[in-house]
């Protein structure tokens, strides 16, 4: 959609071809298109800092059109982070629900493995989002965006602690030291694999030798 649309209702003169009518996006549709375009641009290996001018050019709109949907570029990145959070933690909850009822150490390790594998699969399917997750895309952006991604991985670590607490003493509300250390190691492993994926130009897949790696750690 162009920044300024022609609202004239006059008919074309005889013999003139009618100008093609550009459909107006539905409410919220343009917002989604902007986020999809931003994520696609982040998928380009070695992509430099993305400007609103470049993003507007990709969508064939003006920068003013972008700012009708987002108050700032930081808000656009927040939209991507919200997508990451909602998708990942929804899947974490699904894994927890499927494994509900099994509280032994083996079941906890299995659940933690599934969460790690899910994060690797999410990254491979969404390489642009991976650059946001590891902070590469946020280097020159508002500091609060990086803080929010740090909180994301803190929540992942907490979820892994809960998985691994099967080895804690019966009735204990606090994960054992082993569970805390295990969750910390797994989280560092995830972050490291995602960083390698992003910084290799998406050539080194996070899931490389994943099963053997998890067997070593768990």
C-alpha cells in the first residue's frame, strides 16, 4: 500500500485502461507484513544494521507508512521478540503437559532434551529470529531489547530447572544443585549453538550432533 492512496472516484475516459486497484490491507495485516519483512531481511547472512528506509523500500511504502503501525524501530523488534516468546513458551508448556505425571530424573532429562531440541528446530526454521535471540540484530538498537532477550533465556533456564528437579529430595520445593547446574549448562549450550548458527551465515545447524551432545550433558 502506498503512503498516499488515490481516493478519486472519477471514471477513466473512453479507451483508457482503468488503473489497477490496490487492495487495502485488513486491520493488523500491514503490521504483520512489516514484521515478516524485517525477519526476512535479518535472514540475509552478514546483513548490516537494518534501517527503516531499507525496510520501507522492501515493502514499497514510505517510512511514514511504517510509523503508522509502529512508533519506532525498537517497537518493531519488540514485535519479533513477542512472537519468539509466545511461540517458544507455548511449546515449552505443551512439552511439560505431555510429560506431566512423571517426576523421576529420567523423565526430567527427557523433558529437558525435548525443550532444547525444540529451541534448535525453532532457530533453524526462523534464522532471522535467531539473530534477534542471540542479540546480533540488537547491537545498535535500544538496550531494553537485549535485556528482554536476556530475560527470555533466564525463563528458559528456569523451565529446564523445573524439568531436572526430579533428582531433588522428595518434597523439596527447590531444585537440587545438580538441577541448577544442569539447567545452566543446557542454557549455555543452546545460546552457543544459536550464536554459531547466526555467525556462520546459517551454515552450521544448531541441531548438529544434538542427540550425542545431550547424551553427554544429561
